[in-house]
């Protein structure tokens, strides 16, 4: 079984400032890791994913995340945010085994970019 | 990229009636689709896994008879909320993975359905 913890429910930040959204996970098996963004009343859009290889993953819209196995973390970062980045962000994991292919989501972090 | 289409996007129904939500993969085949429920300002909770040609697998605590799932083809899964009550009001989201893409491919999500039971 897997679980995901997003420590910050809300992160206010000024436009053009850097931001980090934290994600920690626990799992009894190796996992794949994902970050999704959700705009109001919409589905989820994939920002980036870690499957294997380089621990630094670059995604869309200037976001990147780093997989840290020893700390079981997958924090999302952006060096300079825009107003349009205001949304809900979800970290998710799925087990590498074939038995469970659904995603387990964290509780979400609301990123509020202020002018 | 791959697209998952979910309809309707918003529905209001009277208490006691049933509502059907459709989830279609538009340009890929999905032997497995997933149905999630999201309460306001909360995360997505997996309700069930829809398997083409076989019975759905429900998560613990989800009523099978209330949330009927049918996955009759490789591109369509439906969720029917039967005898809906106000507590069923929620945001329902489906997702699908490309069956030919391997087990680690990303899951594509529908736009979600806002269900309000009055």
C-alpha cells in the first residue's frame, strides 16, 4: 500500500518568486511518482512524472521535481511563478508492481500567486 | 496527447433519481479505467476500477449497488449513481491509461462531473 503526504495545504507566494511544494510518500514497493495540476471545476493535468533514471525531472510550464529516495520525497519547484499558476497541485504515486495501477493522491496544495 | 472525455460536466438531479456519467477515451484503448470522487477542497479518492468485459473492483466502503459501473467497450466506461441523495453530491472524475502503453504510462483524466442532488 502507498500513502502520500503533502505537508502544506496552502502556499501563498508573490508573482515571479520561487516556490516549492512538498511531497513525501511511503510505500512497501517501488513507486512511480507524479505531479498533477487541477484548475477549478476541471480534471487533472499531468505536470511531470518520475519513472526511472535521472532524479531531477522537468515538466511543463517551467516546473521541475526531484526524487529523493532516502528521504522518500518528490518536491515540486518553480523558479518564478505566474498568476496563471494559481491552482491546486496534487502529488501522486502508483506501485511499480502490476497489481495496483490506480493512483494514490496526496491531499493537495493550493498555490495562490499574488500580484 | 491522449484525451479522456467525460460527460456531463455538470448535472443537477432530484433526490431519488439516477444519474449516468460517461467516460470515453478518444484516441486510445483503455482496458482499465478508474473512477474517483473528490469532496470540496479535498483530494481524489479512488472509488472503483473499471475493467472492460468484467466486473468492476470497488474500494472498501464504496457501495456497489449504489455506484454501478459498466465498461462495455475498450473506450467507454459509465458510472451510474442510483437513487441519488444529497450526500452523493460531489465531483466525480474518471481516468484511463493506454492499454498498449505499458504499466507505467501516465493516467489521463476526464474533465470531471459536478453532481448536485437536491
